[in-house]
């Protein structure tokens, strides 16, 4: 993997970059749609290509439990298994172990937990996380980290952060494949001091990329921005920085302004399934009665497939009747919105107008009440 910073925005830390992987180049800043179980819900790879998705994320925990990493490996790896020809990133599975699994028990060696599917006992170590991700074959893989909940005691936050650093070293030692880039994960809860300490120690290990994890777990937005703002200056400027699991449009704009390069979040796809649609003026809830006879698209300025062909009234009709097409059309629109937002930010950085872009982004949302 190679990463190059191509341009920096005047008046902010926003930057334009290119990340080259064995399955193609990625322009940054980039948003990665989430394909948890090897699929972005309701969409085909060809539809994702048409939306402009350059990389997607799949989840190690879910694919390890079902169908199993060896099954995927026997099928030629995750790219071939899911018919995706562009870059892939897999997370370590650590977040799901702490949030989904039953009866998790953390010790220095790893995490013992019960599968949320069948209750079977599993043991996830840093070495196992690497083994599974190497079998899956993504272009970018992640170190196992201990996800810190919010709130958490100072003692627990410190212990988990230190363990994350030790686990990163073990992941690095376990890695065998040379065609995958291993990113370390910076933890530390809402403590800027611990975040910086973690970042500084991980940088000594010289990873090809760094992620900031343990955010969007219930902490105030201001705390999230402060954590990222504290860490980014401690990471190597020539390496990509990935803010994990953060993805509201406002967050993306502000974090790009701080200098972050990569993002993922289930928000656009999950919101699509609950009838929440994103526009330049904010979200709308398509089931609301005000849209019953509205012949306009979701967003007048949007050029996605859904907005070119369907009205708010029709989308409301589909959603209220639980038609499968509703979820597909809503997902197409929401992902287009997120991917187009990233394209707009890349264009603004390239043109030297990121500050103006950010001000206009917030101006358009000022009077939206829904």
C-alpha cells in the first residue's frame, strides 16, 4: 500500500490524497459503505460502482462466525466471494465482540465470548484476528483493540488503552501476508492525554496507517471532535488516518477539516431502512404525512437514480407498505448523498475553497426543522 498527500486546504488541515492498494487506488478523504456480512444491504457491487464507491468495509466478527473464514478463503477470498473488484477493508471484530457478544471476558491473552448467533464459546486473540483477516484477504486489515465504552472509569480506560498498545505489537508480529496493510487503532476514551500517549507509542511501531477507534459510543460530539483533534497532530502526516465508525454528515465535514482521511458508518444504510433520508438541508422522515402527495424528489439538487425517477409520495407509499424496493431506493439515495459529499469536499480542497464549502454546508442546514 502507498499513500500520497496531493494537496492541503488553505486555512484548515483538510487534505487531498491517494491511497494505492492491490485492488486499485482510493481518493481521500473517502467514505466507506459498510458491508458487514460481505454485502452492502440490498445493493449489488455494480450498483455500488455506479454510486462511486471506491472501497467498502466488511466485518471480521460476523464473517468469522458465519460462513467462516476458511469457507471464504476456499472460495478465493472475500473479493471473489462477494464479487467485489475494488479495495476492501476489514475491521478486527473487536468492537462487535464488546457490543454484540454475550458474556465477554477480557484478559491479556485475548477475549472469550459467546457467539450472538448460537451461544458457542469463542476466543479472539490478536493473533487470531490477523489469521482470520488474512484468510478473508482484504487490502487493509486492522489490529485488535479493546473498545472502551462511554462512560468508563479512568482506571479501566488506562488499562484498556495500554492493552490495545500491547495487542497492536502482537498483531504486527503475527502478520504474514505482504499484500495487506495493517492499521493500528488509537484508543483512550475521552482522555486526550491517554489518546496522545497511545498514538505516540503506536507510531513507534511504524504502521502503514492509523485509525482512531472507540468513538460514536455515546460520548458527546464535542468530546469526539476533541479526541480526534488531539490525536491527529501526533500521527505521521504521510500516513492515512481513519476515524472508525463516525459518519453523520456534520461529523464528516468537521473531521475532514481536522485532517482525517477515511471514514465508515452504518448510518446511511441503516437510516435508509428506517425511512430517514439525507438532503443538503438535513434529514427527512419519508413516512411523514406531509409527503403523501408531494411530487418532488427527495432532494431537488440530487442526481442519484432514486431522485431522477421517483417522488417523495411514491417512496412514502413503498415504505409504509414495507415494499422491498423502498429499502433499495432509499439506500441508493443515502449512499449517493454520502459519497457525493466526499466528492464535493475533495473538489473543494483541490480548488482551495474548503472553508467556503464548510460555511455553505452549514448555512443550508440552518432552517431545516424536521
